[in-house]
C-alpha cells in the first residue's frame, strides 16, 4: 500500500495545510491551493496525469497518515474535519466509477 504522511504539528492554517499537502502528495506547481483543487488532485490517483507523485493500481489505496493529529485537532479542528469529509467524498467518487476506495486516513 502506498502511503504518505502529513505533519499535523506544522498545520496551523489553510496556507500551511496546502504547503504540507503539496510536499507530501507531490502536487504540481500549478496546484490551486484550495480544497476543491485538493479534491481534484486526489481524484486522479489511478490516472497517469501527474496530479500527484502517486499512481495507484486498480485496487490499491493511498494511506494518508496525519502525525500529531491531536495537536491538529486542537489548533485547526475545521481543517481536520474537512479532510475527513473530503476523503469520504473522494472515495465515493471512485465508487461511482465502479472502482475501489482509493484513500485511507489514519490519525496518529
């Protein structure tokens, strides 16, 4: 299983969230730094379009580990909640196309 880590201790606001995600996922330089752009990039993990540094196989998942999740929950609970919600939506989108869920969120 492919995996990446976000350091929740570094995420203090939306800008630092997008900085950390661009580093962890390898989003392209033109990444829009919005939640919509985040969802779009993670919706193409099984395509060879270069939206992330990952290209998953048909049934493969990307495990997203958030380190220091409790610190993040205290500092920016809205961002943590949005991440969880969006990952559910992204996995639902994969399901709509007859594919397995592509993301797994683990809080550490």
